[in-house]
C-alpha cells in the first residue's frame, strides 16, 4: 500500500513504539498511566522509575521492568482510552454511546455527515474514523472555546488535521442551511439541549432516506424531541433507546457481574427523512385507557425559558476550566501526545 492510500492516522497505530507517541502502561495491579515517549525521559512513581528509552523501539505489547523490578505492560491507547483521558471542556459522548451512534445511524465510508454540539471532539473522532478520508464531516459548535478543545483533541488523535473534517462556529439551524445544499447530507447527528428547534434545518439538508440521530440527556428532552418529529410528518416514526454496560468478573469459578457498571449516560433517538411531499404513516396502536390533552403535554415539557443548561440540571463549565482545557488540547498537538496521566476509567 502506497503512502497516499494509507488511511489518515493509520501509520501511527502500527510498528514499534516511537518518540512522541502516547503509550499506556499497565502495572501488575491493573493500574494504567498514559505517557508521552521522549528520548532521555523517564516515568517516575513512588516505586522507582522507568526510562523512556527502554520503550522506544520495542514492539507494542512488550513488558518492561523499572529500576526496582516493577513490571509494566506497554500498549498504544485505544480510542476508548483516549476519550476518557483527553482534555475536555464539555462532557464527552462516551464510547458505549459513540459505538451505538456509528452503527445505528449507519455511518458508512464516504458518507456526508453533519453534527452539532462538538463539545470536546470525542464523537467527532468516531465519526471521522467511520466516514474515512473520502468522507465528509462538518461539525457545528456554538462556543469557540469548545471548538478549540475539539480541534486539539482531533489533531492529537489523528496526528494532524483530518482531510474529511471541517468545523464552523454558530447555531446549527442557522448555519447548516447556508453551507449545505438541500438534500445533500446523508446523516445528521445532534448532541444539544433542544434538537426540536432544528426540525426545519434537518429536513432541508437531509437526503430522502437519510438518518437523523439525536443524543439527549433527560427524559423530558427525549419526549419533546420525539413528539416534535412525530408531529412534523416529514420523518419516519422515531425510535428511542439507551444502552447500559455491565462488566463481568471472570476468574476461575468466580464468575459474577462487576459491582459497578456504566449505566445511564444519555438517550438516543433516530428517525429517517421521507421523500419530499410525502407524509409519514401514523402507526396503528391499540386505544389507550388513559389519554392526554395538549395541556398535559405542556405541563410535561414546560415553557421555552426552562430549556437551558440550568433548567435541565446540567453542570456549567467555568471559563477558566475551558481556557485550561483548550490550552492542554493545543499543547498535546505540539508535543504529539499527552503528559503522564492516570487513566480515569469509565463513568459510574
């Protein structure tokens, strides 16, 4: 395979460990740390140190020993490891949800995809891997600080600017109709507070048969988005779900569920664009014994003033933290990797 045909970033995932690369060290107790390989550098703990030169040039998956005899297993971090340890401003879309989005939205190589709510760039990385160098991903973010963090993280992971990616600052519903031709987008991915406000914009740019997938945090957001899509008539019946991930302890005859699990992080909701001028079919359901009126829906969804980060109980990120995260993300691009960072693990 010639250098011109190697997918972007793939060469960084192969071969012996090189200076400037991120390496994940796992000790005998399963504790993980991510370091940046630097000639002459060293990884220090309270139990001795490990010279970086002992790692540079060795095959991935090697076991190395530090100055006092403690052993470490050395591997390149996976995408899931990177997401959980990268600099962040906004909360990230975690691996279990990113995998569902790529699969259930049918993100294929060469697809034209738009996303809104870039945050720290975790989902953007998964989408770029799926569309490939020949695809197209245009991300929209309202806040410049979040966009800076996302750029740094994406460039760090791929080793530079990805040829399929562009990012714009502004409100999705206003900007996407200016930058995309009607019916030219294959998939729309929204991670935002009020996806229902984007109905007309999504219907305009999404091609017939295209998939619209939403990632929302609360039940009220899920309900309002689904009802808005259903009432609009230009999309198929929405489908909603969440995923819960529970690990298992497997050691000899001691086989049992882990005491901790990755439970609710968000809801996913999908719908598909119908052909222009077609009204979607209304599913036939058995009559409900407990109906509801319009005022009941209003009581559930609330007024427009309540649909903000505070109203949804979302933790606000301080400007100081955003500036620090943007600085960290940008500096990792210049160095090629992260500083020594203990792995944060999955959310509880």
